[in-house]
C-alpha cells in the first residue's frame, strides 16, 4: 500500500542487514510514521505483546520472522533445536487468541526440525518467513477481488452513482496484515475501480485501532470515511445508513464461529436485527480446523487494565501524552475479543472465494488445503 505515495509493507527483511527485520511501529500512528528495527526474538516478542505489530495476518508473519531471528540466535549453540523450541514457546505465548501466530510458528518448526545444522536452519527459516509474508499479501489481494464483486453487485442493485456505506470494526486493513488487509481489501478494490464507497469506522475502544489505524490508512488511500463512536453502529443501521458490514477475524472455527475485536458480536446482532449483510473477511491461515465451538473453545485474551483507564493522544502543544479516565479505586476488566456465532454471519470472504459460515461450505471451499 502507499504512504505519501511510496509503497510499503508492514514488515520486511532489511536489504542492508539480513539480520534485521523492519516493522512499522503502529503504536506511533497516526501522529508519527516510524520504522523500528527488530533484531532478536525477545524484541519480536515485545513487539507482538506491546502491539507495535498487530492484526491476525501481521501477527503470523511477525512470528514467522521471529523464528528466523531465533535461528540466527542458534548459531554456535550446541543444541540449536532446543533453542528453536524455546523461542517458539516464547512467541506463541505473546498473543493467545489469534491463531495465525501459532500457525506460523508451527509451520516454521515443521521445516526447522529436519535441519542438520544451525546454518541450514537460518536459510530455511528465512525462506519460510518470506513465504509466509508473501502468501499473506497474496491471500489478502484475492480476498479483495472476491469481496469487491460483492460490493459491485450491491452497487448495481442500489443504482448508478449511489454510495455504498460499509461499516467495519477495529483494524482489519493492510496494517493488520502484510499488505492489502482483509476487511478493507474489498473496499480498496472497489474504490480503485470507481465504485462510490464510504466507510463508517468504529473507534474501537480501548486501543482505538479504528480511529488511529483504519482511519489513517483509509485517508492515505483517499477512501471516504467517517469515524464514529463504537456504540453508534446500531443507530446508523436503524436509519438505513449502513448497506454492508465487513469485519476481520482473529480466529474462525470449522463451523464458522468468529473471534474478533471486542464489540464485533454487538455489531453482528445489530446487523441481524436490521437485515443488513454481515461478512467476515479472512485468509485461510485464520481458520482453526481443530475447533468446532468458538464460544467455549477459543481463548479470550485479557489485556492490562491500563489500556482502558488511560487514553493516549496529542495535547494542545503537539506533544504525545496520556490522561487517566477512570477513578483509581475502580477495578477493570479488559477483554480484548468476543465470539460471534456462525448463525449471525452472512458469509466468509476468503482467498478461495465466498462461502456461508457452515462446516460443510468451509470444508468444501478448502478441501484441497486439508488433504
């Protein structure tokens, strides 16, 4: 995607120093665009935990590069395989809900276990990390193509020149993946083809990924959008100002239950009550074939209470600062995700096409990947 007219991905291997992974520090956006260097497994684990990198696809790609850094660290160690396993455990523990992270680490480990030397492990892990990143970007590009056809048909039904109003929740844009995004990929594709679209952007408390990240990248791409408070979506739906809801996902079970940023379930309920299509966009790496009941089986991450009690922004003098919102003695529960049952999901937009959120259709769409 473009930033001030220059193409970027969200992470990449430094061409000057192959021991360094470059990331866009998302904690600095939208006030400052900064690129950070990650050189160790510990630094990558911190980047994941502290959400310098965030979003299902990017978490997976970052973990893939984390295993490459682990392989570099294993050079000269007597038992390099043991070191790789330890690093894999460290990375997996950073974010428990998004399945892409564990998927990427396990994919890397499957290749690394057969390596005869640490030097071979370095080359294998580097190839694997680059492949994971490239596959993520390509999957999102294809999600954009499939989802764009959905928006195009909706535009034809609504009438020439009429704006398609799309509501999204949290950030499932290119910042949440290596490129293109999942929920935003169809929006970008439609916009680039001249289909008039407008995006309602939930602020997405407490981390404000919608207000800080989705709004920023939509503005960079020139897509019309409006930031709204999280609780506004239902009102807009009641008054006919939302044509379509598209969200991303951090984990989707084989029966179509969707774990996504906290508040997604409430948007799905509002969409259902107002007969508005509710779609979830995801690459196949977000599917968890081992789970069949999202409500009872998907682990829900609880994050530090400071994310809720403190808010970050620019003060009147232009300085980045934090202010406290809550009383000192009030306890805090900060659930990061919720689960939307498959019955509320109109369909899943994937790199292989669009299907209903049912076991039969999901398995049919991905039967080749499962063989």
